[in-house]
C-alpha cells in the first residue's frame, strides 16, 4: 500500500518537472532518485505512457548522441490537474502535519521510500 501512495507522489513530481521543462525517462529517474524514489524503468515508463495516454503529457522524440530519446512536456490538461493536485497537497500537508516542520515530514517520506 505504501508503494502505491508513493507512486502517486512520483506522478506529481513528473507532472511538476514536465511543467518546467521537457523531461525524459533517465533524467526523471535520476531526479526522482534525489527525492528518495527508486523507480525502475519497468515502473517509470508505464507511468509516463499512462500520463501521455490520459492527455497530461505530450511526447516528442529527439536524436541524442545517435539514439532516439523520448521527451515529455505537460499539456494544458496536465497543468490543470497539477494545479488541482498542488492545492490538495497543501491542504493535506496542513491537516496532517499541523505545526510540524515540513522539512521533517519530507525527510520521513524519503526514509520510507527506501
């Protein structure tokens, strides 16, 4: 059950980063790893495909060092759902954490992700 919850957070991270710049699988895997998520390609790529199929990400392909790399950017629908989710995260954090330090909560989530 914890893994399912953490995958929801990982999806939000993906949408967030795709709203800032084009992202690709290996780069996302490294970025998510910095946040304590250890997603194998067998987990990450189905998430990217599902987000694309849902209309939240748009995929393009570029040749990088002789290899085709798939890049993803957020769509308008993806941006709308990200903003809705951010509001829910703020509300949840406020309710669940109360007066606790947000950095301590983030550290605990990272610990649990390992």
